[in-house]
């Protein structure tokens, strides 16, 4: 079984911090799905995606089990980073490698024995669609900003690691265009799980997993009922982005701005 053959990842429910069963039986994630995980700090959001990342088998604090195509996944998925079908990107994802961006990507491409020659440029171009601060191939990895690093890691996960599932743990307000990330992952038919407090990301997701006291307290499937709110939040986001760019460029913002 390789990662291209992943049709679904299933989360089987466990228990919350008080030992009570979670409020779902199973959550099935398929290519192209976007889920967000919401809930207060300490409610178990990171634990939920960590269970997926490590393919929990009723062996973590939550008691959840993760299946791939309905079965326990093979050991390589857990042990071999090159075979792992899941990429986890967090606020703290950093690259300590003392390499230039293009050298880092070339090393990664080589380690995966990929023959495609254009992949370095393709990955940087994709990363640059996710961030307003353009990444130059000759810059050192350690010199990238947080937003540039996360953009590059998402692009790398899409093009080089080519994992079918990408997990993002609270990377909002961190210099990436979330709507572009979501659209691109859908285009590439990747599944995405976003731990988030961001209204736009939550409203753009197909499903919203609500966490409470270490367990899932509900799974919301708006199916279009939130479209009005989504349009509003997209409009507001556009205004915010424009203002941010104007302020960064040293401009004053006077007069009519809500257009
Ligand atoms: N179902 C659970 N049972 C026991 N401990 C849990 C459970 N879910 C989460 N925890 C623990 O609670 C703490 C907070 O959870 P975490 O996932 O970091 O919250 P969040 O990301 O929402 O802030 C962590 O130490 C985590 O291991
Ligand atoms: Mg967390």
C-alpha cells in the first residue's frame, strides 16, 4: 500500500479527559476534504491531530484509533518518514538546516529519488502563492520568516513529500494566505485538517470538529447554511489584507475603505 492508494482515513472515537465516550462513532477523511478543529485552549485539538499523525491504535491518552482504508496501517507509515502519508505543520515548524532554499529542496527531492527536474522551482513558486513575502531560492533556510517557512513547508508537503493528508496546527495570522492554501489543496486533491480560531478558515471547511474537555463534542456539517457568513468574512478578509499591504508600504488609509 503506498500513499497514492489512500482512499480514506478513519478516526474511531475514544474518550474525553473525564473518561466519557466522544460524541461521534467515526470520522472519515477522503482526498479533497477540508476539516477544521475548533475549541478553547486545552480542549484537545492538538491531541486530535497528533493521534492522526502517529496513527494511534488505542495507545494514546485519548484512546482513539486511526485506520487507513478501513485497516490498521502498515508499520512503514509510522516508522519511515518517506512513506508517511501525513505532514504536520505547526506554528513552531522551523528549519535548522544551514542550507539555501534551493539546496534544501534539492536534498529533499534527491532523498525521495524523484526524477522531475523542475520540482525545486515549482515548489518555490507554489510557496510564493501562499505568502506575500516572496521566497528567493538563494536565501538561507534559517533566514526565512515564519510565514515563509510555513508556506514552503506546505508547498513541500504538496509537491515533494506528496502526502495525501496535511495537518496544520494553529498557523493562522502567521503570514500565509489561508484561502489560497485551502484552494490549492483542493486542486491537488489533498485532504486538509486545520486547527484554527480563524472564522474564514472554519467557514471554508466542509466539516467542523468541536472539541471540549479532551473529546469531540460535535461534528458540524453546514452544507451551505453558512454561505452568507462566508461571503461576509471573505469580504472582510480582503479589506484587512489590503490595509495590511498599504500600512506595510507606508501609506495612510483615508476615506472610503469598505469597498
Ligand atoms: N482525551 C484526552 N484524555 C486525556 N488527556 C487528553 C485528552 N485530550 C487531550 N489531552 C491532554 O490535554 C492536554 C491539552 O490538550 P491539547 O491537545 O494540547 O489542547 P489544545 O491543542 O486544544 O490547546 C494535553 O496534555 C493532551 O495530551
Ligand atoms: Mg494546541
